[in-house]
C-alpha cells in the first residue's frame, strides 16, 4: 500500500511540474506596463485588479496563470504582443502602481522606461550577414533615436537611453532571427551584477 501511495504521489508531482507554468518574473524584474513604479514599490502598490489588462487594446498586458505560484502582477510578453503606447492602462490604475502618462510622444519618451533592448548580433540577419531586415527600425515609434541603421547592411544599432521598451521591435523580429529581447532595467542590472 505504501509503494502505491508513493507511486501516486510521484506521478502527481510530475504532472504538477509539467502542468504548472514556469515562474514568470518571480523576482519582480519582468517588463512591467508603462508608468510602473520602481520594483518593490510597484509590487506593493499593485492590487492585481486586472483593469490595466482590460483596457489594453492589443492585449499586451498579461498576468501570471491562475495556476502560477507568483503574485498577481501584470507584465508584458513583448514577443507575443508588444505595447502600443496608448497609455490607457496608466489612466485606469486605481492605486497609481502605474503612474498616469499622457499619450503624447514627447511625454512618453521622457518618462517611460519599461525595458532595455538587447540585440544578439550573431542572430540578427543584417549583423550576421544572413540577409536584409529593417523591421525593428520600421516599427519603432522612436526610430532614429532609439534605434538607427548603420553600416553597409543597414543593421540596427539600439540606444537604450532613448528606448521606452515597448517591445514592438522584439515582436517584429523574424522568427528565424529571434535576435531582439526587451528586458527590464532591473533584469539588465541584475545580469551585470
């Protein structure tokens, strides 16, 4: 009887491990919606009301799965759906975990820093010499300042200090390249550690 219980317990644990999603942004360093307070303050202020996700036109704002062990805080998975910088989420947050930001390019450029673009040059089509691609430049709302095209192949060169971290470049990057990742400033600082 004990062996049977142990076997059933092991099977249940294996099933749970495969069914439960991996912890997404457990450390609070994931890419947060625009206007998010600094890490720690954001998690303390956010009540997980889902209002930001409800008003997001492209449905870029997500919450961890109901089966996740993470706290219920919003994040953006730019590879699936990027932020379009409409700032609607910042206007409906009842706790100001997302501070209001005017939906004007200058206001967004000066106050929003959701993430930092990281480019793997060996995967990027123009940088690696495997083809031409300018999608990240074409979709960037701050093309010319956040990203420019350089060299004879017109490869992208990112300027993190001018990037708002919306993730449109990551979303547009072709699957065969998968060269761009938007990471939160905290994740970048942690990696440089």
